[in-house]
């Protein structure tokens, strides 16, 4: 019999990955935007969008590699 407190680990993992992706992407894009504003450099929206995607994907890959080495290689 299934419990009403059944954990949905796939949903938790998906939310964690999305949070990591959007958090890293937003934070790095905001920092780059502030740096370019201080330097008075005009960049296009595509530049910031690509920076957002690259930094978010990089953060997810690095976190995945970290947990792979932590849990899989150790066992």
C-alpha cells in the first residue's frame, strides 16, 4: 500500500536542477551586466542570453560531475 507521504524524488531532482540552472545563469548574467554598465559598454540582448545559457549549463555540468565523483566513484 502506498503511503500518502510518498516522496517524488524525480520531481525534487528536476526542481533542484532548474533552480541551479536559473540561479547560476541569473547571477552570472547580473554580474556581467553590472560590470559592462560600469565600463559603459553596450552589449546586445543576445550576448546576455547566451551568457545566461552557457553559465547555467556549466553550473549543472559541474554539479553533476561533483556528485558523480562524490557518490558513484566512492562506492
